[in-house]
């Protein structure tokens, strides 16, 4: 059975190995995830801007259509 001091020492060694990593090898997946999320955010932004511009054009067209159907009638 290991004494509590020996167990603490073993835990400290394990923690130091976890921090150091496996020879300083960097993981690729977090950067890939950041890249995918960034591309999705850019696509969502561009799509949203296009929708807003299209809505503004649609509103203008609807107003023009309304005045084409209902011409100005002079007040008597």
C-alpha cells in the first residue's frame, strides 16, 4: 500500500505530464473547429445582409405597385 505522501507525489508527476502534453504536440481539431465556425458565421452574415437588402427592395416595389394600382385621385 502506498503512503499518502507517495500518492501525492505520484499525482503531482501525473499532473506535470498532463500539462506538458505529449512532446509538445499540438492538436489540430480546435483550429479546424474555429475555422468551420468562422466560415459558417461569415456565410450567415452575408446571407442576412442579402435578405435585408432584398426586403428593402421588396418594400419599395410594393409601394410602387400600390401607387400604380391606386393612382392619385385629386381631392375635390
